[in-house]
C-alpha cells in the first residue's frame, strides 16, 4: 500500500508543475508572487537611485543598456530605493516589485540592492523578450552568508577576461565568494615583487596539457621560452579582479598553497625545501626560518592586493616523508616539543595564523589543518567528506562545507562513456541540488558555525575555458539554490522547471553549459498487493517524449508513449528511450522485469549474510529488485565464509519452470563469482539431505578483473515442491547476489 502511495505522489509531482509560471528565479526567493500585466522597457525607460546605491544603479545600467538619470534625480521608472528593513542587520535582503508602471528595488544595504538588481537582470535574461517583464513581487534574503565557487588557475591558466565572465555569472546567481586557487605545483599565477622568479619561471612549464606535464618529469621553463606554457596575473590585474568582483558583491579569497603543493616555488627557490635542490619534493622545509620569511613576504603582498577577511593557505595533501628525514625539521620538532610531523605541520599553520591575525586577517585552510591540532581561530574548508567540518564546527570553529561527493565540479555529470574525460567521480545536477550544508550529525547549537558551502573547480582535466564552463554550468545553479534558498523553498521538480528558462540566459551569455542528458534512469517499484512491477523513468530532459517496448526490441517512433509509470504484470524486457520527433536520442535502456513466484516469500538463511553488506536483510533475494552497478547499493547482499545457503518457502507446493540467481565479479575490491551454484526442490526441507542437486558451474575466470554480472540459470521443468534450497560456495573474497528469480 505504501508503495502505491508513493507512485501517486510521483505522478502528482509530474503534473503539479504549473506551466503558467512566467518568472523563473534561481536561486528560489523567499517569496514570489506573480501579478497581472507587464512592464515594458522602452526608449523612455530610465533608472534612478538613492545616492547610496548610485554605483549599483550604474552597474544595472551598464548591464541592461538602460540609461541612468543624472545625480540627484529620483524619477526613473526603474528605481533603487533605500529602506530600513525588518532586521537592520539584513543588508543582503531586498524586495523587487515589477508592475506595469514601474520597477522598484528596495534594500537597506548595498548587498541587498545588488541582489535585487541581479534578480531583475535574471528576469530580463530569461524572458523571451528581454524588454517585456512580467509583473511580480519578490522579497528575498539568503540562507547562508558564504556562497562560494572556486577556480584552479594553476593546473591550467585562464585569461583575465574569463575570470571576469566567471565572476559575472557568479553574481547573476548570487554567489558571493570567489575562491581563487592561484598557486599550486603546476604553476604560480600571481606577481610577487620580492620574488620575481615565481612568475619568470615558476609560472611556466614544459607542457600545455596538465596531464601530459604530470606524466613528464614536471619541469618549468623561463617565460619567453618558445615551449613554455603558463601565465600569471600582475598585481594590477589581480587588483582589478578584486574591484570587479567587489562591485558585484563578491569577495575574492586568494589561496596561497603551503606547506604542500609547492613544487613550483621549490624549483625556483630550492633553499626553501629540505633537499635544498629543485625537483626533489613538493613541501616547504618547516625547519628552515627562511620558509616563514618567504611565506610572510608573499602574504604581505597578497594582503595588499586582496582586502578579504580570509586568506586561504591551502594546507592539503602535504607529504610528510621529507620532514621525517630532514635534520632542520627534526631540530624544529625537538625545540618546539612537537610529537610528530602532523604537529610540525600544525606548528606551521599556527605560526602563519598568528601572522595573519597580527595583520587583521583570518586563516582559512583545507581540512588537513585539523591534523596535529587546529590553529585557534582557523576556519576549515571540509573537502574530504563532511567529517572535518563536523569536527571543527563541534569545536567551535567556523566551517565551509565543500565535500567531494556533492561539491566537486571536476567530476562527471553524466555517464562517463558519453562525456569528455574528467578526474572521475559522478555528480549529476540532481545530486548537487540534494546537498544540505548543515550535516545532520552536527549538534543544533553548532549549526551556526556552518557559514555555507562552496563548489571546487579543479582544472587538471580542464585545459580550456570552454571546458570549465561545461563543468560548472548548470551545476552552479543547483548549488546557488543550496546556499541561498530557504530549506523549505527547495524543490527539485520546481527547480527543474525554472531551469528551463535559464538555458536561454546561459545561451545569451554564451556559456558552454552541459546540455541536459537524454539518458533515462529507470526506477522500479514492486507492488506486492497487486502483484506487479511499476517502472518509472527520470531524465534531465524536461517533459521528454519517452517511448518503450515490453519485449526488449528497440523502441521506434510508433512504440508506446510513456506518460505515467508503466505497470507490468509478470515478465518483460521493458526497453525505453527519449525521442525528439521520430529520432531516438542517446541509448535505449532495458529494464528486466520479473514478477516471479518467490517475490515476498520467506527465506531461511542456513548460513548468514555478511554483517557489512546486509542489503535488505532476509527480504533481499526475493524482493523483486535487482542490484545496480555497485554492490553498495542496498540490493546486493554480501557473503563470506561458506557463501550462500538459503531455503525459500513458496508457501505451497508448486510446479516450477526455472530459477536464476544473479552474481557479480569485480576483482579490485575482492568480489568473485561462486565456484558453482546448486539447486534442490522438495516438499519437505528435511529431504534436502538425501536428494541430488542440479549444479551449474561458474565459467567466469577469477582473472576477469572488470565488473561482470552473471545469472546462473536452472531449467526446473518437471520439478515440483514447496521448498527450494540454493547453495553457492565462495570461490575467494566476497560473494554478492541480488535476487533469486523463480518461475
Ligand atoms: C584534491 S581538494 C586536491 C586538489 C585536486 C583535487 C582534484 C584539495 C584540497 N586538494 O589538489 O586538484 O583533489 O579533485
């Protein structure tokens, strides 16, 4: 019954999307009320603003092409007005009212005025006619104060114009922190006056493509060498980026990597490494005082360019082995009473924090800065899952959540076999959208330490700006809603509807966004009351045309049209695909459907399943659900030791036709096929000791490393009985099985 309820809900969700919605704002505002009529921008339209919002109004004018009235004039039909809001502190809040006569933005602070302006620009950019704006009343404010997007310009260097475009797009979606990863082993990207070799050499490498360079001896070349690849931003240019971002309400946080990820520095200033020679290690020597002199000199110039409260010092993935053998590092540890190399790293971070605090700034670092003890006032960026964030917040530190599983925009957003090469992982748009920055495990009184979340854009596999755009959009739109919108305003179906209008905006801004996938994701629900299987499909396409067959044949333009979940009694090979006109898009997906005799029956385990992979416990093997590509999905049940030995009770004695049982093999994690599978049928379970078994041998060699599935199938015609015993001994490692299908 419960399952039918769920289907009804799903069906309702599909039709509830009011197609009449005309205003599509992302991230979803707190309150949005559409009204009748529209405001039309004409050659008479002008902008005016309260004097405090003059610059924000100028920005609106530049971006929209609508003229701004002269100073003092307050009679524009688009007006930006100062108001005292409910909560005085809420300088990020705004109201936007569009009616047939006027457009008004009310805000108490500059951030709010900008948010109102960007909502207005968004409405223009998403309308078919950018000059005709539907009437609407919006009032809005952010949920989190930190709404971050990062960009790695070390692994590949991106030109200034692109950085500007990136910032413009961030502002359009109310992201307010640009984390600029400007130094890393693959190239130093910021002019430092005191250390010119950083940009004369450490910014230039032997290969343009990062992965090719990575596989090479990883050397650097002089700027001007015909083979050099790289680049850097002058201090003037970086200042312009800071100002450009600030004008749009965005803070730039620079990241200067230490103590690891610093090969490029040590190549040109080798005295800062333990070895004292270039190309030996990637970590600064922490026993050497000149390391701290260098870092402080650099940070002094960095602080003079970047006014941000936070300075990010990296801190991730430092290899501690050189420190273990370095006499200077060991002397430092003795002298400072540091128990191990983690404590030595922590010493360096704390010393840097002291320096930053003395200069009126705060230290931010990746979660490795927790190792060996966190610096007293540090803010932690939690990237290796949420653990670091939870620990730091529990200890009273502020944190920014950026866990790999939800926030790494360098991972695949669709089936890897159809996508350009990335570093790996799988993060579709819907998963970004599902992220909740405040971890459930965090005590409620510590939740305020979660400042917000950020997506990271590591560029190892992004050699060009069009690839960056492809990886960031539209996933950034999903993230913007995660960090801006109130929790109760978040709704995937509604987001997907609004997103359709934003593809237009992204096209107008010439963004090379990832196009929504045509791949279907099937979901099956077993209805044990009506004894049938219900199959539904999800896709990133909006209101797709889906056609299907039930016999495994490739659907064509005349095949059955999918409108609501398909209810299939018995067996079928449901094969479906998305169509555009008569054309089949992408690859059809086949869902094997088996409403078989054993579904919902009692299974006795003569040997137990593995406690680590219980799946759905005793229901697993007869619940009608097949496992997916991964044994961690809750449908694959694991066995060690004696392997599978189960008895199914069909309830009554029945004539049987066939049985099959599924297994998988993937040798990396130690998952193998069984040696063989044995099946017995009887009316009395005690008889199993005396009757012969039918055996099907395994034919997948243990040397087959890649993921492979096999159904062991038995012909049971002529067999009758109430009980079926299935045995499958372990060959080596783990056994995983998902379903025993009986007819
Ligand atoms: C880990 S995230 C890194 C980066 C890589 C990234 C690739 C982090 C703090 N360090 O140096 O680029 O993985 O996903």
